[in-house]
């Protein structure tokens, strides 16, 4: 625990929804929900206007629609989220070289590793101002002598605030909070504690370490008692080691056809391999995740002889793993991942699959009894209306840039507005196959972006 609040935790406010509101003038100040729009979709982020109706992340989208039927429900646009995240992370780099990103919109910063640690509060205020100027979005910041307290402080600061935990005030912040506030306390641990009459962080500290060890085991009990006392000596760690890379999809209707399952496995394997290569990594273990119609979830894995990022190897291995699982009743979700990551590859591991087949066949010719090859056919073409999904960026040759509000019965409704507009744009409806209407890339939220290091330069302002 540090003697000064030099660990900073920054969390962008309702990030995905805030980006959508900044991009679409007609949605500013209105409830916005971002996530999967299918019948099995879940909420990724809800704006604060939607949260007052009870909508929150990880909620089933169908339930969110019942709670807040008048909200705008939009698909995520990860491309623009990543671009804005890059701007924010560059501004953090101007504060300190030691940054620990937790997600696109959240990070720890060690101010002692930079040149601006003398006045943490002033640094945090300038940082928030520069993020607002560069992106038009607000961020909440917590400052404390530990990561645990900085994270809690940023939650207390939401939305668009700053909370500094001064030395000696740690217990005043922690004591009244519910036990779920502490890291490592999930529903099961919280229920254990509730049965013992422990509901708040103060009650955890009062229970004493021996009692917590008896209830939760030595490792968990000891760490929880230390956190309740405000003790957390974990350093800010840049470039945290990623353990695995994976992708998965939940399907609106169960997949019952084996050829369709294989097609989706191939598609997911290609996406996973692309992410591997994009990260400059390779991996030894291919993992397939299958959630069946009855919600039973199975994982199957196979470890290769050397790391690979070859899409053909990942695809062939994932196929074989998936075909070993009974999917005749239907599949709700499929996932493909690679773990055991490394920074190098073995050039050609495609023979791995054939060798594995020979090994498992006790020396028999794999061609003799191999199952017939299933055709890999794409799913049926969707109707034209499904090309247009709410929130999607489009452009019309006559009306310019806009976004899809909705589509159906052969028509698509578009609102024509851009981030720089101060009033909502006009709405037009077109046939779904109108040749003048096309998809386009998102427009930036700001005409000019703040240069990397802007906060560091701000330190010299009068």
C-alpha cells in the first residue's frame, strides 16, 4: 500500500452507448442499449438513461426490451470503439509509461512511473479534460494507494467524476460497502458469507482472518481479509500476458444440421487464427466450446506438437474436436479458441492432423475407415432486409451519411446525421435493395484528435 494516491484507475462512462450517443445526435440524452439484437442476444452496455429503467450489462436483450421498450437498440460497432480506445490509451501514455489496460475502456496507470506524480489530482483532472476534448466522451477516475481502492474509487466517481482516496481514509470508503465489492467475491462466496452473517466489508474485517479461513479456505480467506483491511500490494503491470485467444457465437435458432455446424466451426476457426496473427502470437492447444439445446456446455481440446497460427491447422483440429460431440439435438453456441500461447510458430504443422489420425487408428491406413467427408456449405442466404441492422453506418448517394434505424417488409429506414450535427437529422425510408444505399465506415467523433502525450504537455500549462 502506497503512502500517496499515485495509482490511477480510469473507466470510460457507459462506453459503447456513449459512443453511439456521440455519433448520433438524435440519441443524445435518450436511452440507448448496445448488444446482440437476436432473440438470444445480451446487453453489452446501456446508457445511464436506460439504466434508470433497470437495464444493465449481461442482461438478456429480451428482458431489457420489456424494461425499456422505448430505448434505441443498436448492434455494437467495435471498429470505432477500438479507434477511440486507442486515443484514450495514447493520452494515458502521456501521463505514464506504465499502463495496465483491462479492456477497451478501462485501465490502471502508475503515476509514480511518470513525470507528473507530484499532484495526482491535477493530473487526473487534466486527463479527464483532454479525453473529453479529444473524443467528446466522459471518463470517471479513481486515485488511491492501491489498485483495489483505485478501482472502487472510480466506481464511486461514476458518472463523469473523480474520487481521491487520501491516506488514512481507506476504511471509511470500504466499511459500508457490500461484500460483492471486493475482488474474488462472487455469488457463491457472497452466499457463504451471508449465511455467516457477514454482509459488509466492515463485517469481513471484524470477523478476523481465522474465521474467514475456516469459511473459505486459507488462500481465499486470507486474501479477502487483507482486502477488507484495504491492503493490496499488487503492482500495475504493463502488457499483461494473455493466456488464450478465442471467439464464439450464439445462434438465434439452434443448429441441427452437421454441415452447418462444421461451416460455423470453420468460420470461427478462421476468425480465431486472424486474431492470433493480429496479436503476433501462436498457440499449442486448440479448444472447442459447444453449448447444446439443453444448455449443457462441453469443451474439447487437443494439444499440438508445436505452436501454430496456421488457419488450416486450427480449422482441421477444431472440426475434429466438434465432430466428436453429439450435436444431433441442436446447438445454441459454438466457440473456438487457442491457448498455450507463444511468440513463435512451426512453419508447417498441417501433417499434425494426419499423424493424429494415424496414432488414434492403431497404425491402420486412415483412408480405409475414415468417415465420409461432409460437405461444407454456407448457410442459406439471408433476406435482403437482414443486410441492414439498427445502428449500422450507411451512405446514400443523394442524402449522404447516416445510420440504420430499422428494417423490415422490404424497407429500410435511415436517419441522416453525422456526429458534428447539433440537431437530429431527417429520416428517410428506402427499398432494401436501393442501389443508392451502401454500407460505410463510421465517421470520427471529432474532426481533430488530440495528439498522443497531450496530458504530459498539459503539465506545462500555466
